[in-house]
């Protein structure tokens, strides 16, 4: 599932420049062609999510927390805070959700969690490549 959607018009996933050149071959000479490029990031992967929860579970067990959900809420509170100013000038703060993060954003979030756990708690996260 993609987080971004094209504004309008046909969508074409092109994997290499040869495909672009081949497609342009069919455009009549003298015609204008508008091509827009955008990067579409996908929502976090199942593997990323699984690795994160394995480490939250380990963290909870090692430090006597109630469970991985408590660890998850702790990390979200540290790294996913969003600050808003309401129309009347009041400042408010909310905590974002990891389900809305792209693969890149989730990687950055997990890196923040991992570094914090190591430096503040002397807890080393499991290497994802060992799974």
C-alpha cells in the first residue's frame, strides 16, 4: 500500500530508463509530453514491524516492564511527538502512530529507539540480519 497517490492521470511504474525511452518512441513528433517524477514510499514492511516487536518484547522482559505494548508507548512518546498550535493560540501535543510511517520513516524511528535503548539502558537490539 502506498502512502502517496498520483494527483491525476495515468500511473506508470517504470523501472529503468529503457522503458521510458521505449514509451516516448510512441509519442508523435512535435507533441508536448508532460512527465512528472515522484518517489512513492511504501508503508512499513511486515519484516520491519516483526523485528521491532521482537525487540520491544525482549526489552520488556529484560527490564520487568508489563509487556511490549508498554515499551512501544514509551518509544512513541520519545520519538513521535507532534506539536500543534490551535487557531486560538493554544499549544497542544499528540503522539503519532507507527502505522502511518513509511519504510524510510519507520527505519529512522527504529534507529532512534535502538540508539536510545543502547545508550540509556545498555540494551542491544537483535540484529535484523540474524532473523
